[in-house]
C-alpha cells in the first residue's frame, strides 16, 4: 500500500494538465464518452432506488435537451418556462386539493434547495425585515429537528447564516417519530 501511494504521488507531474488550446466538439464528446460517462454514479439501472433521483429516462434526456436548446430567460412572467412551472404548480394544487388562495410554489432542483427556501421563508416570517436589515441585533433562531434529519437542514442553516449550532436534535422512537414530550421539554428549556 505504501509503495502504491508513493508511486501515485510521484506520478502526479506526469498526469495530463489543463489544455492550453480548445478542442473540437467531436473530441470533447469522445472524451466525455470515454472518461466521464463510464464513471458516473451507479444509478442508471431502471430498478435503482438508492437516491431520490433514481435512474435516468429517455424523457428526462429529451427534456434536458429541449431546455438546453431553448436556453430560455426566466426574467419575464410570460416566457414559456414560467408558464410551464405555473401549470405544473396548478396541477399539483388540484391533485392535493389545495385552494388557489392558500397555496403556491416553486419548482426547484431538489430537496436541498427546497430546504434552503423553506428555512429562508421561516427566517423571514420570524424576523420580518431580515431581507432589508440583515441579521445584526436579531434574536437567535433555534431549529428543532429529529436526530434523523438530513444534512441539507444543517447546510441550509449555514447558508442562511443562522448557524449550524442552532439545530437541536430531538430524539426519535423505534418508528423514527419525534418524541413529542422530549420536544416540549426542549422548547420549554429554551
């Protein structure tokens, strides 16, 4: 193991460096096919359920290709990507029986970004003018979360400058449900 590690370190200067000149699109595509695609995550099998994004589909490939080809600006409320998002949100509202007056939404890239937006909305609700005044002289906000909470909650707290130390972990029972009595005690102690 030591010899292999030393060989690896000594060979670093021999590795290909950053190109000094551009390449043709066909060469870039060849390199991607040879050096990138074979080493992607193991989520290409149609029965892969290890992560929330699952296996890729032909429909997803085509949708990404169309979106990339359009390269649409979403700065106007009348451009097609915005109208598609509004339509999908309307369908979700209907599917879940929500009223137009009491619901809305955004389509985001995934759970991590949804968590950031959720925590930002909670911060805005609790601190009212934080967007204008910032966090200076504001009360500290505590987040109570299960011991099973995803790391994206901690990252959201850090990104929003609320502090990763401000998450208090609430114990769970054998079914991974928050122990409500423990939560009540934690809130009373704060």
